[in-house]
C-alpha cells in the first residue's frame, strides 16, 4: 500500500511510546493511591485520569491500524473517521464532566489540555480521514499523524500534571 508505506516507522515510534506510557500511567496511579494521606476521588478520576489513558490508547490504536498491512486505504480511513467522531463525542463528555465535578476547580491549562486540545485532535482525525477518502491521501495523512502526536503529547502532559498535583498540592494539604 503506497499511501501508508512511508509512515511505518512513524507509527512504530508513536505506538510503542503510547503503549509504554499506558503502562507507566497505571504504575504511577497505583503508587499515588498507596501514598499516605492521598485519596483518589472517583469523579476526578473519570474527569482527569481516565481521559489520559483514553488518549494514549487512541494513539496506540491509530498506530496499530495504520501499521497493519491493508490492501487498500478505505478500511483504515473509515476506522480513523469513526475513531475521530467517537473522540469528539468523548471530548465533549469530558468537558461536561469538568464543569460538573466539584473536587477541583479547573484552570485555563486544564481546560486546554483536558478539553479543547483533545477535541481539536479528534476533530482533526475525523476531518483528515474524510480528506484521505475524498481528496489528497498523501497530504491528509499528515493530519492523522498530527492528531496521533497531539493525543500522545496531551497524554504526557496530563499524566505529568496529575502526578505533580497529587505530589505537590494534595500531599501538602
């Protein structure tokens, strides 16, 4: 498949990074829950921690889909489009959870990295999948790659933010 042939190394790197970071996130969350005087609130977990894992998983899934030996570009494009649309819905749900929870008052950075950037990444994924199917696959695949990288970096930022919040803020309380 010529359209995806040049992307193999990119998705191997993104996919292995996402997979490793998923495991690391589970280890860190397990360690945080065992720290004295730190309690994890389920509402905050659904709002802030679960989406981080979802973004890592989305990057890993994209890497797997786009590294598979497809006979054509139609099936991976449809799957990427469905993932993008589902991600948009999920990002909107996370934004609603952020507004509804009362454990933590989100700041601008939280709104940006937990809500707006994921929404933009998933919308880019859906739009790029459509553009692959309808217009120029070569150029549109860069949009899918950008969405995968943005989701990976969002996950890294949010995981770091969670750890620093629990270690430096919650522990001090």
